[in-house]
């Protein structure tokens, strides 16, 4: 009987303990969460209350995310300056959460609203923010202006490495808007000769308007860096008729630096209307002031192997002079031009030119060229030319 009572008493005590634990657990579960309540207040539009609750949550739970949502609440409550201070508390958290891109966009938007903020004016975000490039890419379509603002600030900061700056420039260029063109122009003016600057120059061909044409023209004419001149010339060529016209004016301008004129010739020849550009260059050729400029025209026309250019180059090759080899090399750039070289041997009595052609055939080592050498070695009436063709054939046969 006593054991039974003890047994029942033990069970009663256990039941009471379980019940007490359940009450405690229930109370713990029911304990208010400032973060959750703050988010709920934000969702129902009680922004001041949300900011108050989330201020407490930031030091207890959810950490940096609470700072972000508090900044959102303050912005919606009309307090942009306090919101800016709040979103900056989010930044030191590393690694960044899924809200990193949204926080960067929010900060850019708030900087636009708080124009006198010193840090916004300096536009120097922490270097660690450079890691949000993938997040910016995901948000460019939905938030283009804000995303471009963040990209501009990161590029201006000087805190990102070269690879990241190139990625930022590529991302801006992909937007294809006037705002994107402004970001590219700023990047070019800041560091034209860097990898990011050269990338921005090439992208400006698709993103920029009339100001882009003016900047590119200035870069070709004035920059001392070869890679910048080349990129700017290519970008102008890709700008269509307006870019081609600027290149044309540069080529004929005797007051422009010769290096700039030389760089402009090939992109001009390869622009959207290569036939018209080629005709212009062929007509301009005899009026150019230096052999270097004439040589640039000869080389450029070799890359546009239309029949008119090939016939013109063949005529230049038949002329004795310092540019004969340049014309021969230009013909050899294209398959059609190499066929013209095979025919050129029979069109000249100039032994010097024939010897040059034999060496070109041997260098090419194509089936047609080798067969031409065999024919000359066997049947050419000039013994010196036969001997040279035979020697070149032996050299070809001896190659491993």
C-alpha cells in the first residue's frame, strides 16, 4: 500500500514537473522578438515603431540584418539622414548576408537624398564592398539607376583591385543607357590607361552618344598611351557614320600628331562602309605627307580584300620603291590576295620583284605556292630565278 502511494506520488511529481516545464517552454516561445515585431511593424506601415524595435534587435539578434531593415524603416518614415547612419552600421558585418546588394543600393539612394553627407561626397566605400559585384549584376535589370550609382561609387573609391574594376566597368557597359555611359566616361577620365579604363573606352562605342564621340576623338588625338589610342580608334570605328567621320577628319588633319593619324587608318578602313572608306584611302594615298602614313594605308587595305583593293595593292607592288614589300605583305594577308601574288610573277619583268615573290611563295608553303615554285624551277627562262626556286624547294623538303 505504501509502495503504491509512493509510486503514485512520484508520478504526480513528475507530472507537475512536466507541466511546469511546458509552461516555461511556452512562455519562452511566446517571448516577444524585437526583430520579428520590428519586421511586422514595418510590413504594416508603422515605420517609427519598426525603427525603434529594430534598434534593440540589432544588438541582440539578427545583427546586421536588423540594421538594414531599420534603415528601410527610417527611410520610409522620411528620415533619410538617420537611415543613412543605420545602413552604414550594416556594412562592417562580414561575410555579407543576402541583403548586401540591397544595402548597397539603399546607401546609394540615401546618398542622393543627403547631398551634404561628407562620406557620400568622398564616395569612398570600404574596400570590402567590392565583393558585392555578383549581387549588383543580379539587381541591374530591376534597379538600374541605383545599381549604376553603386558601381560609380566603387570605381571612384580606388578601393577595388584591377580585376574588380574591370568587372564593374563591364557591368556598367551592359546596361546600355545614358547613365551607364556617364559611368564609363567617368572611369575613362579617371584612369584611361588602366585595364578598366581601356575596357570602358571599348564599351563606350555602344553606350555613349555625341559626348562619347567627342571624348573618344580627344583620346585618339591627345593620349600618349598606344593602347588608349588604339582602343579609342576602334571604339570610334564601331560608332558608325559619326565615328567614321571623326576618324576621316583626323587622318587628313596635318596638324594632328602622326601617331594619332596612323592609329586611325585601319579602324577607318574597317568601319561599317569599308568599300567607301577604301576608295577614300586609295584616293588620299598620293597626297599623304609621309611614307609612314602611306604604309599604314597600304597595310590597312590588305585587311579589306575587296577586288578594288587587291588590284590597287598589286599595282603598288609592281612599282619600285620602299613600300613594295609592304604592298606584297598586304596582299598576303587574305586568301584572295595570295592568289593574286601567284599571278603577279607573270606580270612583271623585274627580277628583283620576282625574287621577292619566290621567297614569299616559300614562306607560305601552301600547295599552290609550292607548285608555282616547281614550275619556275623547271621552266623559267632566267637561270638565276630557276636556281633560286630550286634552292627554296630544297629548303622546304629539308624542313622537319
